[in-house]
């Protein structure tokens, strides 16, 4: 962004925004392009972002929303991740309707005859799913 855009977006005068940007640049949080004069995120900001992602517990973050989804829909809801042998159930919240199955956490679900497996087959690249699919087909029912 240009200095003017940053000043306008932050509600400050350009001279004050410039002083802040100089300090942020010294810390490596922003960089200024010599050609265009525009500011962008600096290397220290990228490292900060990567560290933030490394510390994130995705399961806990998403898992907080499962009970609310279950309560709104009255159906069982689950959270899964892709594992070495297919989709793995990470969290399961039972709903108001009885299910003909019991699913435990850490269960690996089949690709071809589970809704969870179908979702992964639909959205993941074939290079990830094909080896698992071949293995499950060789094992049989």
C-alpha cells in the first residue's frame, strides 16, 4: 500500500503514519519497495505469521464449534483429518437422532462406503487418495 492509503486506512496523518512505518521497517515488520514506494509485509512479519500458524491447534479451534453445530442441526457431527490410511475421526458429537453405528475417536473410516471418505475422495488430490484407495480395495470388505 502507499503511504497515503495506509494513513487513510489507519485514520492518521501521513507524517505520523510515515514515522510509524520507519520504525516498523527498522524492525523488519514492513519493507518499502524502492521502485514503487509502496509498503508491504517484511520478513519479520512473515516469520511471525509462520510461528503463529505453527502454534495453532486446529483441532481445538474447530472443535469448539462442533457442539453448536450439533445443537442447531440436532444431528451427529464429526471432525476428521487425513491420516496415513485415510480419514481419521478426531472428534464426534452425538446428536438427538439414534445412529446405527458407534464411532470412536481415532477410527479410520473407509473411503468408498462412508460419507467422510467420499468427501475426502472428492476434495483431495488423487496422488494422496489413490494409494489409500488401492490399499483398501486390496483388503476387501
